[in-house]
């Protein structure tokens, strides 16, 4: 009977821990849209309606309820941001999307600087989060009609061909990237407003010496100590 009570208590404890862990992971964040870096590049999307619906591609800026600022990229095209505080759930992308976005950021984001480059990077993000056809990612091919067929440029400051070419170069670099993850990637979700890609640079990883390196170091210190003692003995004579 004691064993039964013990097993029941253990089950309850594990269930409680699972509930607490699940609640801790489901973090909410209150935030509002404050603008777009450099003004972005205006695009018309033919797919949404016969009247065409305009969007601005670029790096979006936000502020949390406790006045912390951060930047993010849009994940979905069918909804809008809000300039009033909205509650978002902090989560993650599925394994494939998360890996692709991580590689995209790690390979190229450090070099993204101009308005057109930020807009091209946004197109690459849309491609990675919406393309359903297997194969090479491209904003000029594939099944994702919003990007590959439904965009027309509505901005005199950017050239359509160069914008698409830049987006594809980011996608190619991400596909070829084999290095370490350089960013923390999060998905911010809201049922009524645009889902977002938030990212933060990870601190550089310090290389850990191999055991053989430690052995050489200790041997070197031993030699230095031996020489030092011999010199000390000579002086004492």
C-alpha cells in the first residue's frame, strides 16, 4: 500500500511539474508597432483582392509595455501591425522553418544595411515561412504565389529586378550556411495581428581547450617551475 501511495504521489508531482513548465514556456509579451526602419519599400500584392493591397517590406520597429525597443520582420501578409499595445505569445517556429531562418540570419543579416537590403531580407523571410514546394528557395520560383508571382513594385527608390535578386542571394547564402547559430530566433504570435520574427545576436562562443592542450600547458608550467627552482638554488649557494 505504501508503494502505491508513493507511486501516486510521484505521478502527481510529475504532472504538476509538467504544468508549471508548460506555463513558463508560454510567455506573453505586450507590444506596439512604432515604425519601419528607413521607410521600407512599398509593394502591391495582387493576390489579396482585385483592387490590390499595398504592404511595406522592411525591418519593423516595436516597443514593449515596459518601454523596451526591438526590431522584427513580418511573418504573415494577411494581417496588420497595431500602434496600440497588443498581447503576443512568445514561441518558436517549426523545426524546418526555425533552422532555415537561423541560417538566413547567420549567413547574411550582419551585412544588411540599406532600405532595399532590409526589404529584400523581408522577402526572403516570407519565402522561408510560406513556400510549400520542395526544392530550392527562391522569390522568383516555387508555389508561394505571394512572393513568386503576386508582387509588383510601387516605390521609385527601388528596382524590382535588383530587389528580387538580392532576396535570392540571401536565400542562397542561407541554404549554403554551415556555421554556428549566431542568433536566438523567436516567433511572436497574435491571432488578430501580424505574427513576427524576433531575433537577438547570441554572445560569441569561447573555444574550450582540448585535454591535450591542458596537458601541454601543465607540462610547460612544470618546466618553468623547475627552471625557477634551479635558479633559486644557485642564488642560495
